[in-house]
């Protein structure tokens, strides 16, 4: 168990996945609660052309991903306003267009050999900048979610009554999506364009099967992301498999293991009112 820790690249990879897991697990609970899983996948795929352009230009991936997210968000908003075009259709059009553009750029003769890492990530090779960005993401996530907790909770559980409480569901949605987009931009460098959504949806979906309260759900999601992430890295080290794919599969395994628990919690919750009524 301690052998992988003797390697510098493994210590860095574990540090990276722990940081991303903490942020991804916390944000993911709200993503699942707000049913933004499709939005998370859309944002991840939409930044692909920005990542390719940054790679071709030899500039940091963050520099290319940030404007790509803004372009995708504006395009989705504009397409959604076209009469007769629904929100989901607009998102699908924008995502396929931008991802297709990224693929065309990636297949150009000028594309460097390491372009495939943009799709599948390089979790085993994080640099100092990646670790600093991941640590900053954890700090920003903690502050933002703490400040927005009451608003997110009120809007998420009773959206129709939120305006009566002085809350704007649209602004709350926008704040959550901005935080999600920022997290994806940071995490995509390690987990790749195709696998980054796993850390935002999988642990939260697992936690939802194990808890019915948002506080414990966030704690379980963060712990699941960290444990599954480290387990995936160990599998990658000993089996020689791709790091990002191994992490994603470990997260999937955690979700599958949690499935039998959800019906038990549902039955327990259903029995509780009857027991309380009997005691009363």
C-alpha cells in the first residue's frame, strides 16, 4: 500500500485528486439537486476547442478554456431564445458544434502528439500550477458555497416559493453554473474533457443514495470522490491503466455499490411517520 507513495508523481497525483474530489463532491451535490448534470457535461465538452487552441498556441490551458466557457454560455442563452427551439435542443446544438470544432482542430496537421491528453487527462502528471489551481478551487468552493448555502437550499427545495423569500432562482442558477464552469476549467486538465464530469456527478449521485440531508450528502460525496479517486490511482499504478479512466471507473463502482442502500433508506423513511404516530 505504501509503495506508490514512494514515487513523486503518485504523491502529486494523489494530492491533485484529493483537492479535485473535495471541490467536485461539494459542487456536485448541488449539481445533482438542481438537475444540472447535463449542463455539467455540456460545459465540459464545450471548452474542448479552447483547450485545443491553447495547446496549439503553447499557452496555459486555463487561458483557452475560460473564454470557451463564456462563448458556450452566451451561445446557449441566445439559441434558447429562438422561438420553437427548446433549452435542451439549444444546449445540444451548441455542445455538438463546439466539440466538433475542437475535434477538427485536434485533427489538424499542426496538432501536437499530446493532444489526446485533452480528452482523457493527465492526472498522473500535475505540475505546480495545477496543484495551486486545485487548492485555490477548494478555497473558492468553500467560500462560495458557504455564502450561497441558504439561497441554494431554499431555491433547490422550493423553487416556486423562492421569489416570495426575496430570492431570484435565475441568479442562484447563474451563480451555481459559474462556480461549476470554473471548477470544470480547473479539473479538466487532470481528468480530461471526456471524464471530468465523473467527479462532479458520480460522487454526488452516490451520496444521494446514502443520505437524504444536504449536509451529510456533501460530506459523503466529498469522501467518496477522494476515496474512489485514490483507489483509481492505485489501480492505475499496479494495473498500468490510464489514470483518469481508472478514477472514473472507481467512481462508477462506488455508485453501483450504493444502489442497494437507497431502497432501504426509502423504506426506513416511510416507516418513521408511522412509528412516530404510534409513539405519539
